[in-house]
């Protein structure tokens, strides 16, 4: 079945620096790649997504890049702020009906 | 927020008892999912449904069963709860499995003692 690996598991950055989180997947039929942010005690919520026919997508301070050949995609957060501190999950919609998530990255932004 | 409600929000139960968690949606979305969230494991798929009476297993389905008798409700049952099933359970819905995001319920914190 599909395997999604996410790195790093924990990331600590200084306010204003950039943060990068990477995910790899195994199912070449996967074609939709969302990223979710989960604040403490709350539900995961979508922050950005990318489809397989696009290589990069940007929304203000966040961007996602996709390399279908290498089967990996990354989340980039620039000019990080304390409110960016949360757990971030990548996800992959597989060739079947499933949505599989990475194990998550806990991001700390130090003021 | 999408119309998705989980009940109960919190439950404590004893080992060996059956437990049913309910997910109710008002969005008429076709796809529904149950995940469990544990430290260090992220969100793991238990079961999912792609239509009324159409369900399939996810990554961690052992000890769980599901039913979907109508579009709006997706039930998760622990036939005989064990301490390893202590977790936070999230239901999610999606309109199109390949094109759209999954909306999550608020979560259910289940403790098996």
C-alpha cells in the first residue's frame, strides 16, 4: 500500500527564518497532495495543496513544490512567525480512495 | 467550517466493552474516513467509505468495524475495547477523493481503562 514518510519530526526555527518540511510517497498514481496544520487541541485544517499537473504553488508566505519523478513534495514557510507554531501534516490521495497522512512535523518558532 | 459533527467528544470506557463513535455530516459528501491520532504516529487511517454500504479497511483496521447505512452517518465500532485503542479519533469527509481536501470533525478522545 501507499507509504508516506515525513521529515523532520521536529523543527525549531528563529522567528523570521524559513522552515522546510519534506514528504515522500510510493504510489505513482497519487495525484493530489494537501498540507494540513493542526494547532494544539484542534482539528487539522488545510493550508495549501497541489495537484500532480503543477510543480509549485504559492500562497503568501507558504509554498509547496512537487517532484513527481522523485515522488516527493515539500512545504516551505518563509518569514516564520510565532503563530506558525503547530504540527504540520502532509497527505497523499492515492490511486484508490484513500487519503494517507505523514506522521507530522512539530514546528516551533522562537520569538 | 464544513458541517461535520462527532459524538461523543470524550469517552472513558472499560476494557472489553463495546464502543461506538458517530460521525455525522450535512455536506452530502461521498467519502468519509476514520483516523486515529497518536503521538509519533500522526493520523492513521482505520476505515473509509466511498458510498452508502461501501467501506474498506485502512492501515490499522484490526479491532474496528464500520457501518454506513446512509450518506450522512459513518459509525466506528470497537467490538471489545482494549487499552491500545486509547487515542483521539477523527472523522473526515471529502467531496472528491482526488480533487478536494478532507474536512475534519472536532475529534473524540477515547480512554480505555
